[in-house]
């Protein structure tokens, strides 16, 4: 079953390759969508793909890169759209 998750990660998650690591992990698991920095030092991501892979990406967000210090991961499950052709870093 394919699912979509909209995720907001807060803590020390900017300036430490968090987005690049998320993109690499998503690409390895076949998840599509995007990741980007947002106001307030947070990172936003949308993951679409097989349920197991998307859940693995949410778990990845809970720890991120070695330099990250994740305080919170907000997850909103949304309707799968299939709109993404790949996983990208947005600016």
C-alpha cells in the first residue's frame, strides 16, 4: 500500500547535512518527495511510497545525521498523490 507523510522536524537540524542525508536515505529506499529547510530552524519533508519505506523514513527523521539533535518530529499522514518523480532537496 502506498502512503504519504508530511513531516516537520525541529531541533538542531539545519546546517549539518540533514537534508542531504534525508535525500540519500529516501533514494536508497525508493521513497519520493522532497525535503527543505523552513522558518524557525526546522526541516519539512514529504515522503511518498510503500508504507514500510515511508515509516522507515519517519524513523530516520527521529535521529537524522550524527550532528543532529532532534527535539520533535510532527507527522501528518495524508492521501497518496503520486505527484513526485524522485526525491529532491528544495530551497
